[in-house]
C-alpha cells in the first residue's frame, strides 16, 4: 500500500492528470491500495478543498483498491468533516494522526484517548491511528494503543516510528484482528517478521514493484527471498528520511513517474543532492 505523493505543476496547482497516470502505474504494479493526503502527500501544506479533490481523483482512478483517507487535523470537528467527505466517495478507512499542536496537553495520554474515541464514535469510516513521532513529537505508548483498540470503530494503527521493539510489543499485545501497519521502508521485512500485516511505505511511490516484492515473498513463505528483496532497496528506502519529500519526488521522476516540485516552504533539492539520489536509484532493476 502506498501513500500517494501529491503532484504539483507550475505554480503549485495539483496536477490531477499526472496523479491519475501515477495511480494507473501503481495499480499495474499490484499495490493493494492508497493513502491519500498523508504525510508523503504534503497534507500539512494542502488546503482543505485540495484534499477533497484528491480524494475524488484517487477514488476514480484507484477503483477496486483499498482507499484510505488521510484526515489529519488538530480538531475532532475538522477530522470528522474530512472523514465524512471521504466516506461519500467510497473510502474504506480514515487515517487520523495524533493531534500535537498544543504539545503540553497533547502529550497527556488521556487527551489522545479522548481525541480518538470522540472521532471513532461519530466517524462514518473505520479509524486507523496514525502514530508518527518523527513529525508530531508525540509517540503513543503501547498502553494507550491497547486502550484504544477496545473501541469497535478503531481497527488498527499505522506505526511509523521504526522502533522494532515497540512494533513487537504492539503485535504481541493487541487483540486478534487489530491491524498493525508500518511506515518504515528500510525495516519492512523485519516488521513483517514481528507480525505486522503490511506497510504504508513512502518509497513505494518510486519503486512499487521492488517494495511489494518484500511483502509477496514473505507472505508466500520465502523469508530469505523477502530479506534479499529488502536488502536490495535498503539504500533507496532512505531517500525520504534523508532528502525529504523533495527527494522522493525526484526519485519518482527518475523512475518514469511524475513527482514534480514540492510546495513551499519545502525547498528544491540542490544539484549535489540530485546526483546523490541518482546514485541511490541507479540500479535499473529497482522498479
């Protein structure tokens, strides 16, 4: 499953035609579904109406795939508004990030529990917790996730911390059927071995087939083959953590997809950075 980069053209308008072409390529590669307006899609820099238009475009282009709406907002009210719009378009789940702006209060476990329960009670879609401490500065403890898993409309978590010990605790402690998805492209194989059911991986935007191969081999019982597939992408998997969304978009351009520029205040890559990314993706078998 891939979080979709938002393609911008010229002065920063969303290029929906390029997005549809990317989705067609991802469907051809066999990806199970798409997260729309997540962190990789520059959700924090998008206007609300842009997100709704993205939801609609991907719903049309990605019909038949699992569709997850990124509904990141600090308030319960805005989160629910985005969820309602996605539900009308046929989305299957909502990915709701931990609120984090009022940090002192948001660090309190009871605040996070209150947020997710309030969303889940009124959500028209099943809710996935989105724990991304690298961005939010807040890491949900396993005990909080366990408490939230008791709610029937909270169905899983995307754990992006890359903390293998924590992922192991989550998969060992959470009830059967509660889905643990991971966000670490560089540790995807290890996370599968720990019991994660899948991943929402940024690098799949650039090399979907190579990323999916890790999952397919592991689920097919070829653990060594999965490990080898992981080894082959491990350098490329560092493109977003090291160079940001700009770097990932450049890698997409290199691989024949459309990445395009990032939106300000994200700055363009320097020429030397472009050369470094070209080296990361130099292997023609990465696809």
